[in-house]
C-alpha cells in the first residue's frame, strides 16, 4: 500500500480475508485497498462483510456510504448515513457526516438538524459550526446563520472560514458596518491575507470612506504573494475616484 501497488495489495488482503473470514479487520484492510485501487463496488462488498461481523459499528456504515457516493448513488449513500446515525445517536461524527452530505447535495433545510446535533455533541469541531452556518443561511434562516457563525467564531477565533462566513452573511444582508468589523478582525488576525483587505476596501467604499478604501486596496497589493491583480484593482479604483464628481 505504501508503495502505491494497490491492486497487488488488494490481492494479498483478499487472501488474508479468506484465511480469516471472521476477522473484521481483514475485510476492512481489503476494503481500504480496493478504495485505493478505485474499485468502490468491491470495497463496498468488503465493508459489508465487516458490517456483518460488526453490526453495531456505525463507522463501517459511513464507509459503505462513501462507496455509494463514489458511484453517484446518493440515495443509497443517504440510507447508509441514516443507518449509521441510528446505530450511534450520541456520536457527533454520524450526525456530522449526514449533515455535511445533505448540505453538499443542496438539501439545506434537512441538513440543519443533524448539523445542529453534531455541534451540540462536539462543539470543539470548528468545521461543523461552519457547515451549520452555511446550512442555516441557505435554508433562509439568516439570523440563525449569523448567530451560528458568531458562536462558532467565539469558540474558535483562529478559524478563518467561520470569520469569512460571518462577514459574507453580513454583507449579503447589507449590514455593512458589522461586516466591516468582521473584516477588520480578519485583517488583524491574518494581515497577509490580501482578500481581507479587498473586502475592507469594498465595504469602506460602500460606507463612503473612499480614502480609507483606497488605502485598503493599496494594502492588499502590498501583502499579496502575487501583487499584480491587486495593483490592477487599485489602479482601477483610483481611476474611479478621479472620474467621480470632485474626484482627486
């Protein structure tokens, strides 16, 4: 496996599984090799052998769901994830897996409940807060999305995605002063993140603070790894300012 010879590894693991058919680990090893060899149907067959030996193991059901997803059999994958959650209702991973898949598939309203449950069970998992915020926003609950991003950010102040999610929702709701405060925090925490300075610039412009907006565009060009697109945007903004009545 380490050398990338996945088909050969699968042959060895298959032989081991046949020699020890009642050992679920042999079937799990075989399934992993089949997945690495990009054979999800064979992997699923091996996972199903493991599931028979470990009927209460929710993790195996999740892995079966992954194989269905690889074959774009999303209804079958959903069944596997629902089964996993039923087997382990107090395991945040089962709720998180179900919720994130529903979110990915555009089933936003259905995604909210399992993601909220996952957050309640494991609030230390920052990405679940992010997924829940996105699900609530796309389900039409914008106030709930803001609360989720705010709560997640307070618990995980180092998580950039949560901060960006909060800023994006505030912008979309035209709550520009609050959005600017969110971008200010991002710029302080990630001073070389050029996009944060651009976000500040756009909001400052909306608020009529054009001098500060120009300085923010300039700061983006200063810190960017590739400053060329940011310099072009700065030049464009300066032309806009000159063309405006009373421009400089």
